[in-house]
């Protein structure tokens, strides 16, 4: 009986992995960009987007995908990459 209560409590708390999965689901289900999906998830969860770093919700994978999207949109300059 204690186990389901623990799992329910853990499911209510958001961590970097759960936040990433919510964002990824929004990208796939709603056909949004990662930036739009992050704003959508923040709005639905009642999180101020400025608090994402403070709350440690931006995983390295999400950061990489955001960087790639920003470079593709011309919002960031492309850094030099190795030729392989």
C-alpha cells in the first residue's frame, strides 16, 4: 500500500527528465518547435520560464536540441564543428 502512494507523490514532482518528456510529447503531439513546446509545458504546469535553470529542469539533451533549433533559425551563430 505504501508503494503506490510513493509512486503517486513522485509523479507529481517535476524533474529534468520528466520535463524533457513533457516537452518531447508536446513537440510530437502538437507539432511545435522545442521553444514553443517549452513555453507550452511551462504554461500548463504553472512554471515561470525564467525559473527553468534555477529549478534544474533543462536537461543536457533538451539544451542541445534547443541549440540546434536556434542555429537553424539563425538565432545563434553556428560554432565550429569537427569534420567527422
